[in-house]
């Protein structure tokens, strides 16, 4: 009788271990999906390197698309995927600044001779 009971315990234990492993695999799969979903929480991302010319072109495109309304340095950085710390010092050099503080917007400089 104890042999039958020991066999039954071994089978139940093996089944329990199998179920635990399945549950663990399922939880790992769900975690991978959640990590890939991007739930809006800020994540550290690897920025690619941009040449100076490429940065200027991308920023000019972002400011041009904003039109007369203008665009903030933060929004330009978001649109172009260029780090804000690189965009912020370039904006006043490349574009006309309007407003001050958090209300600072940048528009295209007027062309000379027109």
C-alpha cells in the first residue's frame, strides 16, 4: 500500500512541476509582451548618432512643418528623435525665437533680400 501511495505522490509531484513550468513560461511570455508594448512609461532608449548636417535638416523639416505657429525645442526633439540636450542649444542659432521660457517657440528665419 505504501508503494502505491509513493507512486501516486511521485506522479502528482511530477505533474505539479510540469504545471509550474508551464505557468512560468506563460508568465515570461506575458512579460515580454508587456515590455514590448510600450505602455507610455518613459524608457531609456539608445539614440543613434546624427551628423551635424542631418540634425540641421531634420530640425528645419520639423520647424517648416509647424509653419507660422512655430515649434518648441522639446517638440522638435520629440518629432526628430534627436536628444533634447542636443536640440535645445541649436534651436536659437538656426531659427527665429519667439516667446520666452516655456512659451518659447521657433520659426524659420526670414530670407534675406526678400
